[in-house]
C-alpha cells in the first residue's frame, strides 16, 4: 500500500501527481525612433518614471491586417480587446472594427472610414489617410494573430506594472491589517493573470450570441449529460443540471445528519467519477479522517474496519483499488485549522491559476473566521461577510462553491422535524447569498424505529434558477456515503 504525506494545513492532492506549472512568457519590446517609438522601459533608474511597455508597430499591423481579412478579425478578437491598445486612436479604430464585424459588415479602409465618419471619430484617429497607412504597414494579414499576441503581452505588462504600483503604494500607506494587504495584492495579481476585461458595463447584446449558442448546445446534449458539475445523485442532477459555475450552494442540516458525508460525495462524484477538479477545505475533520471516509465510501469498506485496521483480504483489495482511484483523481484537501474566508479564497485562486479547478467544498461555514484580524460588531455580521466572500469567490473563479452550514434548533422544536430554509443558523445572509439551499434530513435520527431508516431527504429549499423539490437518497452510514435509491 502506498501512503501519501503532506505538511499539515497544505492544499495538496491525496495522490502523488503535481499540478502543471504555468508556462512563463516574456514580453519583447522593440524600440523605434521618432514620435511614435515603442516603449522600451528605458527611463530613470528608480523605475517610477519609465515609459510603460508598448509596441505601436504591432498595433498598426493588427489594425491593418483586420482591414485586409475577415478571418484575421476573428482570430484577433479572441486574443485582445480594445483596452489592450496603448494608443487611444488605435483603441477607437479597433472598437469600430469589432462593431462592424459583429454586424456582419465588410471591413476595409473605405467602409471603416465611413463608420468612423458617422461616429464622429474619423478626425480623432488621423483621418482616412491614416487608415490607408495602417493597411500599407502590414506585410500580410496572415500574421495578424502573431501581432495581436504582442499587443496582448505588452498590455499585460502594463497592467502588471500598474498593479505593482498600487501594491507598493498600499504597502507604504499600510491602511488595514497585513492579511488584508496580502489579500488585496493577491487579487491584483490574479486579475492581471486572468486578463480580466476592464469594460464590465456593456450593452445587453454583448455575448448574447454566445448565450444562444450555449442554449442550443444544451438542447443537443445526450440524455443525462449535464451543463454543470455532477453531484452523483441522478434526481438532484436532473433538477439542477449539476452544480453551476458561479453559484454558491449551501448544504445545511442539524448535527449528525451527514453534511460532511454528502459534501464528500459531491467531491468524489466530480473528481473520481467525472474527471473534474475539486478542492475540499475542511475545518471539521483532519486529513486522516478525510482519508478514512474517502476510502470507505469509494472502496465499500466499513468505516469502523478501516479505523480498527481489521480488514479481510477482500476488503484490503477494495481498499487498494480505492486508494489508486483517489490518487489518480484531481482531488485536493486542506485541513488547516487556521483557515479563514480570506485564506480559502486566496488558496482557491492560486489553485485555479495553477491548474484546473471545477468545485470548491467548505466544511463548514460556522467554523470559518473572516480573517485579517479585523473587529466585527457581531458573529452574525461576520457570517454575513463570510457568506458574501464565498459568493464572490464563486463568481470570481467561475466555479460552484459548496459551503456547509449548521441549522438552528428550529426543527427539534417542531412536531415535523423537517428543516426549513428559515432555520439557517446565525445569519439570514446565507439564504440571501445562496443560489441554492439543500437541507439534509433523516427521519431515523429522531426516530430509530422509523420505517424510513436508511433513507435521507435532500430538500432543495431554494433554487434561484430552477424548481425546488425533495430528493430521496439512500444513507449507508457504515460506508460513510449517500447513494441513489436505485443503488441501495
């Protein structure tokens, strides 16, 4: 049997394979003489008054190539946006080209001149002669994609410089706790790495064609094929189409209902069965306990046998197979006792940046501190801030975030023990921020003689983008897992 070792609290996979490293790239900036020379970074030795890097020759070739070839436009717009151009006139020209391309209109010096004339921008960019000069400056439209990459690289370099300047300024001013400064700095750098668009306020039609394409593609999917991350529960996946990117999903229940178990089931289904990458941040259980439960559920080996070490030959065989399946999966565990909302976001962001991340699981919300050492008015306010942080993380990283939560004692004080969304503990913001709330209920927790012993209800009490329902699943506590009723 192979064993895995890792420093306590580190975010690592149970297996032995390392994440792929991001390929570094360098920005080559040529220098030209004359009023339109390219920024080479030359300047005073202190580095604060240097000309930012840019390449006007590459910008001109991009714009010239776009006027020569419709295909060139299609290639270029996948690599750069208007804000990547250093010269404002070039940004204006590119916006006009993209607008014409989107409308299906031909783009050439004549039509582009007319479009800029109508918008009142022709004189600002240097007139029709300048558009003709752009065409003359490009050797061939076939290289437009290469020129666009140069423009994109210099734009990233400028954004990195700007981000670094803001980080340096924040460090000198020291407004806020050190942890806050580190989080802000990490966010700045991540934004540059992701090359996020500056223009977030856009016309409603922006991206509408892509949305329609996705709707059409969804209609062509095979039966059972999902748009989101599979949970492993057929009826739940049919209801939700899987856990969707950008969504905050709250899984809530009273103690001993199996919240951690169902969350592990989500992660197992995503990573082991469907090849997605999942990260589990656990303040409830340590790494060894997580391993025990994963092995038990995946290998169908009784949890108490694993804990005692008394396994027969068949169980050892299933355990070895489960160990290999877990090791081969893109599944990451972090059991650090010092996890905060800020550190979880930072670690998830780094994981997304270094490789693939499709699902984040947090066990559980009431054990999380916001972080940064700041004072809060109340625990309720802190939970509200934590909840909002999880929602922002889901949107920022474009992954579903599953956060477990305790319920208050409301169910125990009612004749009907079934939980309600209103039972969410400490803060109504959990309900407000959540795109979906799944309430976990098992009758045999309250009534040992219940005829529904071995069954559990996943009550979808809130579903922002779809219907609510109650999904009945099987509970196999000895294997530390929930299963579809058809599998019991």
